[in-house]
């Protein structure tokens, strides 16, 4: 369920700033047609901090409706207040999500015991599989491998999106427990899969789902020569996408390719001109345009 190429979907907006429901449905179909193994609505790439509760749940609902059971939908349901996270987890379950992607509580920087109690409360309260999300660059706190192993004892805590940028974290987690690990960084998918990760929750797959699928397919089969070929093909584009933050880069790349994900919502803004130029060059080299 939690392996292979999983797309962290962008949230498309109309020119008036509303969620573009038709465009979102088109993007879900494009992903599934491209062979993707799962979808994550309203994660970081989906600009979840800029959506209100009603919008957040509506994006989850549309993704589930449009996926029609063809792929798992792992809904972004994290919050820095445990009560809010319980609410989002509950609503995602009621909407039919396969699982919830639950980020470490941000800004308030809980202790390791606080992290443990937060996620155990979620796991005990809502019978929905949880994918932990460790991304200290955004949350200000790192969940230690020891805490991950403690949490993995609960039947509802089944996987972790590892986005610390440190391959040693994957090795240490795997040495302590058998939780499923997926990469949270496109540029690290290959190295993390070489030491046991099962796939990636990807940004670049919004644009190139089949390429990311092929990379993970080869890596899961143990063919790291072919996986490395795809990795090096994608690597320059991946690096360009994050020069001005996420999802500014991927939204611009999608626009260039005819997969328009809409504008950004403040306080996030569009990529700078030098970054747009570089992204345009790499999109052209990949030959992706006008697919929707």
C-alpha cells in the first residue's frame, strides 16, 4: 500500500483564488494514467497551511471521489494541535481516505515524549493508518529513530515519510524497527531505496509520474543500474524545482507543460525569473507539454 511512486499533489487555484475543482480532478486522472501508485492531497506541496478547514476537506473529498479506488489516497491530516489533528484524521477517515499523512507538530516544538503522546493519541482515537512525516526543516523538530520505533508498536502507525535529508536516519530507523520508510525528497529517492526505503512521496511526479514510477519500479526490483539512469535524468530538473521553495517551482513547471496548477496563495509567491528560465529549459528537455 505504501510503496512505489506516490504523488504529493499540488492544489490548483482559479484566477479568483478558489480551489479549481475541475483542474484537480484532471490532475488526479493524469497521475493515475501515468501509473502512479498513490496520491497525497493537501500535504506541503498542496499548500495545506493556506487552506481553511472546509477547503482542506473538500480537496481530500475530490481526490478520493476522482481516484475511485484506483490508487490509495493518503490524506494530509497533520496539525500542531492534537485536537485539530484528531479532527482532520476523523474527517479523512469518514471521507474514505486510505491513510493519513501526519506531520510532526510544528512551531511549538514538542519533546520526544510530546511527539509520542501526540501520535499515540491519534492512533488510539481514529482507526486510520498513519504515515508519520518527519521534516524538521519545516517543523523545527526532528522525531528520533527511537521515537519512531516506539510508535511503530501501534497497529495504526504503519509508515514514515523521511524528509530529514539524512540517509543515516533511514538506516537507524530500519535497525530499530520494520516500519515502512518512503523518501520525502525526490533527490534522495534512489539512495534511500538502496538502503531499504520502499518508494517516495514525490513532488516532481506532478509533472512526470511515469518517470518517477519507473525509478521506483527498478529500485524495488533491485535493478539499481536502471534506477540510477532515471535518477540522473531527473536530477537537474528536481534541483531546479526547489530553488525558490515548494510548490513554486513545480507549479511553474506544470504551467510550462500545460498542466497548470494555478497561482500560489500568499504568503507563498511565484518562482523568480532566473528560476523560471532554468525550469523552462529542463521541462523542454523532458518534452512534456500540453498533456491536459
